[in-house]
C-alpha cells in the first residue's frame, strides 16, 4: 500500500508540475475544471445521489456554475478582480459557517444532512476553489502562487503527521476525524510558519523586491490559509462519516478519490486568493 501511495503521489506531482510549466492559463483552467468535475462526480455520491442520471446531472450543474463564474469574472479575457473578490469573500463566509458545522457535529447534521444540502455544500466547496486557482494562474507569477498554496497545504500535512504521531493525544475533532490531534494541528501550523519565514528571509536577502510585503502580513496569510486547509479536510471527513464511507472514490490507487486529495485545497485556495487581495499583493 505504501509503495502504491508513493508511486501515485509522484505521478500526480510530476503531472501537476508539467501542467503548470507548459499549459497556458485557459488550457490549465480547463484541466483544473476536469479535475473539479471528477471531484463533483464523487461528491454526488457523498450527497447521497445513487442513479447515474442524477449524478451526471449534478456534475452538469457544477459545470454550468463554473461557466457562469468564468463569465461573471471575465476569466479568459482580462480577469475582473472585483468580481473574483466578491466570490471568494462569499466562499470564505461559507467556510466560516462550515467551521461551526464541523465543531458541532453530529448535532449539526440536522442542518446539512439532507441529500439536497449535501449537494449544495459540494457546489460551494468546488466552484469557488476552481475559480480561485484559475484567478491565481492569471496573475503575474501565477504558477508560483499556485505552488505556494500547494506547498503550504503539503507542509501542514507533513508537520501534522509527524508531530501528531509523536504527541497526538488530545483529539482535534474526534467525532469527525479521530486520527487528527491538536498536537498535529499545531505541528502543521508551526512547520508552515517556519518554512515561510525561512523562504521570506532568503528571498529578502537575495531579491529584496521579490516579496511585496513584510513578514508579519505574510505569516498572517500563511496562518489563515493553513487554518482553511485543515477545515477543508475536516469538512469532507464529516460528510464521508455521515455517508458512512472511508474514501470519496477509488480513482487514485492508494489515495482514494480525487476529492480526498484536493479537500484541503478547496478551502485554502479561495482564502489564499482573498488574502492576497487583502494584503495588497495583487
């Protein structure tokens, strides 16, 4: 199983790097869109939809919402940042509500546990995340911004894994994800803060103009992004637990489904994009 997970992870990383390096923004947006629609197919099952017709219909609705978001923000012909900002603000407010639901699970299931509410949650999770990633790619240095989001999520996961295994006794959300601990949470946050501080210091020394902000605003952006990534993971875990399944799918050998791999990014990307706007980076 470990060997299979490593092979799959390497393939995913290489494919991502190649896509970021060689694909134009419109083409990359379509690739991201395909990945999101595969995740939407998985989420249709998490929602409780069973027939192929209903699940395909769910995917088509998600595609239509993505197209509407692209049209509203003029995504492929000079992005309208003010329109993007409205959507990522709304997405961030949604994640604040999701936090309350995660904290109060299983009592909160009475509010969101129906098939239709779970379906709506999937759309609120997936569509803004796709738009945020496309927006980041449209910016100058967009490839590095997307890699930064992924690096923050990966660093938080790695730090949480090792610190959690060593010191994880107090559980972070035992009703949602028994394997996650407060020690792991703080370890993941500390690892991202440390990594960001080191990179900031190196860039400030080598190329002082490369980072358009001070260390404190950067660490604020890093912190809220990591907090969002943890919430994205917990939200999917909560819905899977309610549905009674372990993985969102079986498309990725050793890793489960697409949604299992992008759950953290679905929350981190909109929050990161909004943070860039708030700090004046873009």
